[in-house]
RNA sequence: GGCUCUGUAGCUCAGUUGGUAGAGCACACGACUGAAAAUCGUGAGGUCAACGGAUCGAUACCGUUCGGAGCCA
């Protein structure tokens, strides 16, 4: 067998370049072949991804197709973290089957690699049943891990712990110096002060003996996918975030956090809002201050998400405020299924102004 | 009314024994492969409350005014 390990791992791009990509595309040999094209809905929090996904699933159902929703959000996978993560409501879940919600305990750690395995298994399982997966998520890395050619290198808790201990003892620059020596290319791609990334690079090198790819693969799908992005003006986004934060407060976010007290693991404890609620429970923060902080952090998250998705040239952007978004999304799916789009590219390369700087002053 | 403290970046505050200023957070932009709602980088913000005095030179010293806080009456 001439099976190439690199390939199995998702391939490390940057070597052969565009030409090979084009050939693979022409042959449509997918790393993960599917009968039903996956639809991935991305965009900032509070842009209406869940609502669009449900509307789309229903519209497809009317056309005699089967489509169900897969959660691609790291924090909504946790049981009990409902209000703070703006999990779809019971009514929404009743409308269309949702998968990958409430699948792990808050104490458990989540990771891109683990998520990649879980979603892909689920996508394949549903596909075999003739069901199309509609992915809904706001985390760029997770969305990419689900649909893109992206092989994750191994991981070992002990190796990492040793490196982290060293970073603590010897300082980050000592570790980075070692990385520069062992893998100059990886080192060139990251900041010496970013301990997290330095540690991971050295971890991979220690485990595989091979250099670490410090940069993300080029945009290439591992399966038939259509990505739809929801865009909206910043002012409107901020307004919605404010409203949603207020709603979380009214729905009892504080009580939810009280129930989860002391049970949040390394990943779950980083979810926006929970540390703030904990501070309220400790008495070190007032509720008003806490919710103001939550809204602020959520706004920042939204900016970050817009930046991340704005860079992906394959996303087909729709205006969230457009009254016809649902119909337009359905059209996109139809066109994609008919082979109307090149496998990896949208019809129009997205430009900066798609991403909500409409309300920029001056001009 | 008297006494004391106080007014520096959007916010909380450093600082200059007199040579026109910084930090954290927020904001803008960016990087990103097993914590990603993470981690990290870069940048833009200030007639140092106002006016006057002394000084080569004031945000800093002196005076007055205005605004805040506290104590005593």
C-alpha cells in the first residue's frame, strides 16, 4: 500500500500548493465521502444561527429531505450549562432534532481533537441514515476541525505537565529558545511570550520526533460542505448581546452557576459568565457589575469571531437582518447541491465590508 | 461655616525630590492545529480640573476658583 501517513493525518499543506489541491477537487475524492452535503452555519454569537438552522431544517423537510442539527459549540456540550451558554431551548430542540448537546459533564475537559472525532462520527452516522447535518457553532477552530482537512498531532498529559512546570521554573523564554533550536520554522510562526503555544509545540516534538506545524492548514474541506455565514452591523450585534445578557439574568443564570459551583473542569470554567457568577456568589462582585462584564466580554468574543470567520474565503455571507435570509440560505443549499459552487470557493470572495464595519463613524 | 483629603487616558489608579506622563481594564487591529468563550501580539487614546503667581521651564511649588470625599460644628 502506498498509503501516505501525512495524508491520513490530514496532510500538511504548504508543500505542493494550489495545483494539487485543484486536482483533488476535480476528482472529488473526499477524505470523508458523504451523500449529503454538510451545511455549516457560522457567525458571531447572537447573530441568529440557531434560528436559521431550524428554519433551514424545516424548509428542507418540506422538500422531502432529512436534516438535523449538530452543535459545534464547545460549551453547549456541557450538561447543566444552559442559560450561560445560550443553549437552544426545549421548544427549539423539539422542532428539529439536535445532536451533541449535553454530552459531557462540566468536570471533563473538552478539546479540538476530541470534538473532531465526536462530530465526524456523528456526521457519518447521520449521513448513513440519509440525514444531512447542519452544523451550528461560533468557534472558528471547532468549525474548521469538523469540516476541514486538519490532522491533529498526539497529546500527552504528562509530557505537557513537565513542560508547563519547566515554563514556570525556567521561564517562557528558556522554553522558546529550545523550540527555536529544535524547530526553527515553528518558532518563527509564534510569539515567544505565548507559553501555551510554545508548550504544545514542544509536546508534539517530544511525542513524534517530527517538527510541529505551527500554522493552520490552508482552507480545504475534508467532505462536501457549504458554509453559510451570518453577518450583521456591530451596533445591532451589541444591542442583541445586551438584550441576551439581560435575559440570562432574568432566567436565573446565577442559580445555574450556584448549582454548578465547584464542578466546572478546566475547559468549562472558562466559559464567559461563569467566573463572573462565581464572583457574585463569593460576594466580590455585584450582580450589576457581573452582568456588565459578561456583556462586555461577549461583545469582544463577537468581534473575535467576526475576525476569524471573515478570513475564511469559502464562507457564503448572508445579512442576518435580511427578511429573506432563510430563503436565501435555502437557495445556497440548492445551488451547492447542484454543484453550483466550486468545492472550496464561494462565488464571490468576501471582502472586509461584509463584516459589520458599516456603522464605522466618519466616512 | 471650620478643618483635612482629593481632581492625571473611556474606567480604576501609578508617577515626576520641577525638564509637558505610565499600568491594568475597555477600545481598534492582528496571530492562531489536543484549554479556542482559550492563549498571545501590536496600536490608538491625555492642553496631568480651570485661572493666576514665582521659575529659563510646571502636571508637580504658591494662591484663587470650580468639582468630589470625610471629620468637626
